[in-house]
């Protein structure tokens, strides 16, 4: 009888372990899903630091339930691919910005897929820029070509060119509805694309349009029972732009000026403090580590730290 009881205990314990390890983060946090939205290339001075935050009215209103970090920086190469690599891997790498080089270390998406033994359809990279497809893999021989997330980047993938943010937004809504991914990275290109074209009005309109997309995605999350009250949304930038009067101003980026380095971090979800403006200094590589912390796994290749000053206490 004792042997049967013992075997039953082992069976139940093993079942619970695998169920928890695959489906529910053992982290003590309420977050079970994370969506990371990257607004490509606006300066902080045109988002949270602009008068009345008038270009991002939706995020400004959402702050009542979220947190913004006013001292958040890209301390690596202030270009698109390096910026995305830093936030995904927790590791600054001066990687080729044309999408011709894989990151050297695995991303938070790969770590999550491996840790919880999940199908690739549960982690997505959806981007208006085709070159960000390189984020799905790395050159680390222990990780290369394994645990790769699903991708939908640019027109038809790497080398096919950019697409409109409206197309990316529609794809995001489709993927959320059909696959209910746990992890998603989204890139909206328009602020950066318009600025490079010297279109100042288009640059501002791009910032405002992405603010509308962000609000709509958050509303969708809060109206979907799969996501409601257990999903964290993070909004950030890959880089900023040159400050006014410096070189060619808002048109370009890529150096260590404040305009290029100082970027946005906005977070909202069940484990973030509410209506909180955080003055603690954090940086781009802290994003991956913080996501991993919320979802209950480690990223030993990351150099980032947990952004614990913006988090509520664990359950």
C-alpha cells in the first residue's frame, strides 16, 4: 500500500511539474504573456518629454495604470538592428545594421521557447522592417537554428523590403487572435522612415499613429480572456535621433548624443507599479532580463539587470 501511495505521489508531482514548467511561469508574478512594442526612432523629446505629451495622448492616459522610466538609455550602437539585438539578448553588439549578420547570443524568445518546450507559434517577431528577421536566430553554436520564434517581417521576409505599419498592425491582430502567443516583439517603422526622408510632419504623424496602434493593441489584450489581467505590455525605442541643431538634426541617428541615446520605456501590466514615473537609471539590455524574470527563467548570456524598481512585489 505504501509503495502504491508513493508511486501515485511521484506520478502526480511529475505531472504538476511538467504542466507548470510548460504553461505557467513559476515566478510569483501574475504576468504570463509579454508583448514588446518598438516604436522605431523617435526622440524622447517628442514622446514623454514633449509639452503635455501631446504626440502620445494614449500612452499618457495609460500611465494611470503603468510606469514610465525617465532615465532609460541605449548605451550601445544607436541604430535599428543593434538596438533590437540589445533589448532581445540583453547584450550590446555592434552588429551589421543591414540584416546581414545574426546576433551572437540567443534572444529572450529563444530562451523562453527552450525553457518551456513550446511550439514556435507561441513566440513571434512581427516587423515593418524585413531586416529584423535576423532576431530569430543567433550564431552561438549551442543555439543556432534551434528554438526559433515565428517571424513576419517586411514584405515577405529578409531581403524583401519594408512595409507599411498599417499592414504590420493588421498582422499583429491576426496573430493575437489565431495563435495567442506568449511572447511577441513588434516593430513599427514610420517615425524613423519619415525622419530619414526629412519629412518632419510625417515623423510626428508616425509617432501619433503608433500611439494609436499601441492603445488598440492594449484594448484588445484587455478584452481577450486569454490575455486579460495576465499580460505585460512594454513600449520602447531602438534608438532616438540627433538633437536639434546637431549635425542634420532629426533626420539621422547613430552616435552617442543625448538625442540618440535617451529613449522611451513604458510598461503596463499586472506586475508594474501604477501611475509611476521612475527616475532610476536603466538601459536597453535590462529589458530582456526583466522579461525573463517576469516569466520565471534565467538568461545567463544577458548582461542586463532586473528593473525591480518598477515592479510590484511578488504574490
